[in-house]
């Protein structure tokens, strides 16, 4: 089976990268770091206009009409750029929550005991009542914790709280009272898409795609620094120890890329589980090795390397972490 990108897919990836470089370059990234928790609504609507959230929505429903491989390419670029916001929840809500596909509505989702970007959300998938703000390790991913009953799914099939109309989007998240039967003047309760029940393979794969973007980017950063940094009269990339770190970065990233792209084609849950495990390792260990190549300056606030590591840590907790994927893969191999 061949996994070479088609011309259209390559153009899509290049277009998303160009859009993000233009709308969310390094200056915008650092501005977002300095203003944690603030979601850029202008950028969000620009993503909607570009079709980011509606990529997999059928054209008959106002979407782009593409498939999972194209969504993987878009999310890989988002991960590479450290694009903030509840991208995954909003993408999965397109076609279900009014305004999600166009970027007019920001959608958050309860994922196990965590919710990303709750305060910035207009709609919340799952029951986030009683959520408590946490101090997130990632300055670009505000987190809340909710109480989840033992054995509950990662994204419980609760209501989706949405504003009464897409024309009147409130500034804060909308909540549905747990004992409410009908709320005539409040938000409208819409049942979630049943295929979004956890563990949702699409959510798992798109998270892996974001991790793949981080893995590729930290590899680039490490190689760039190894070429530019001089020590003992020559680039540090001339030293074998640094070469080995960079080689390991590339091997992990390309191994994960092959697995993620293959899983996007097959859409098989076992393939997706394997891809997620490889992508998590490539992102987290890759960011650690990139820090090692950068030396002391990699740990400074001004460097971007630590931001990739922190985002990789947060993503690795999604969908219950690696435990479910490891169990699914083990069962498939044992069976």
C-alpha cells in the first residue's frame, strides 16, 4: 500500500502551513504565551473560513467534503505551529453544534476528568458542572478538572450546551442545569453525535496528528540549532553525541508519521492505537532530546522548545492517555 500524498493533499498541507505562518507566526505565539487563556476569535473565525473545522463535513452540509487523511494533515500542521484552542472538540462538533464549522462557535469537551479551554467555550460537550480550574503546565492550554464517576467514559455522552442562536454567542461557556427539563430562555440542549462516544478513534488519531506535528517541529529546531551553535570552533552538530540525538529525533518522527498516515487510510482502531502510542513517544521524547541539543538555553522562557514539550505532555493525557491504546493493541496482538 502506498501512502505518498496526492498533489491535492500536498497543496492542502502547504496551504494550512502558509495560513498558520501568516496568522500565527512566532510573534503571535509569544503574545499568546504572555496572555494565557485568551482565545483569538479573529484567528478562530479565519480557521473556520479556511475550512479547518469543516474539512470532513459533507459538501451538502456546507463542509469541505474531504476525509480523515486530509484532517490528519491539517492537524499535523496545527501541532507543528502550537496552535492554541480547542481545535479537536470544535472540529468534531462541526455539523452538530451551530457555528462550529464556521468558527463562530468555540466548542470545548469533557475528556475524562479534564476540560481544555472551558472558560473560552460557547458550547461544552459533556457535563462540566462543578469544574475547577487547574494550573496547567502548558501556558497555551488552560485546564479545568471535573469529577468523573468510576468507570465513566472519557467523554461522557451528556448534553451539548449551545447558545440559543449562532447570531448571539455569549462570551462565556454555556451550562445546562443538571435537573433542568426545559430552559426556554437559556441554552438549547442538543444530543451529541453518538459516534463521538469515547474512545473516539477519530479524536485519538487527530491527537496523534498534532503530536506528529510537534515531533517534526522539534526535530527541525534541534537540527537548526546544531548547525548554528558553535563550540570549540565548530558547529555542535559535528559532535557524534549530538548527531545521535538528532538521528533519534528523525527516526521517531518518521516512524510515527508512517503509522499516523497509514491509520488515516485504514481507519482501523488498532492501527490508530499504535499510531497514537508512537506519536506520543515521538513528541514527548523528541521535545526532551531537542532540549538536550539546545543545552541550558533550551530551558529558558524565551526559547520555544519547552512550549512543545509542555503541549506534548498535555496532549498525551487526552482520551485517558496511552493505557487504552496499549490495551487495545495488546489484545489485538494476543488474539
